[in-house]
C-alpha cells in the first residue's frame, strides 16, 4: 500500500470516527479546498517576489499547516469521487508534455494557446 493510500485511509477513519461523511460531499469538499487555498494565499498576499521566496521558519510552519489542509481536502475529494490522483497526475503530465514541448516553450510562461501552431 502506498503512502498516499495510507493517508486516504487515515483521513477516512478520521471522518468516520466523527460521523462527518454526511458533510463530505464533492460540493462541500471542493468549497473547503478553495477556502484553504485562500488561506495559503493570505501568507503571500502583500509580499514582494523576493520576500515570498524568503519566508521565516515560523511562517513556514503555518504555511505547512495550510498546505496540509489543502492536501487533506484534495485527497478526500479524489477519494469520494473515486479518482486515483497518482494516475490522474500521470495522465495530465502526458497532456502537458504535448501542450508544452520543452524545445518550444523553454523559459516562457505563456499559455499553450499563445504559441504558434497551437490551439
């Protein structure tokens, strides 16, 4: 069993022990996920680019907690929907490699539709 599968089971047990599965609908989980993403963003909102790359240790711990919340909700949502995240990421990376060939896009942050001969 992978670490990801172990985490899914741990989260399931946590939810089941509290009788919270009734609230863990895809709609609610996706809303909770975006709310937690917002809490991550709050840590960077008014920082300069340089400051955002030099976060003090005490703030990193707080950010780590928020990232963990994001990960828990993402994992729970994928579990409820029966989506294997590892497989989904692997499939998405194949699509990304097709959309963004390294020799054509290296060093550019443009969206794939902005490259010539792409749609």
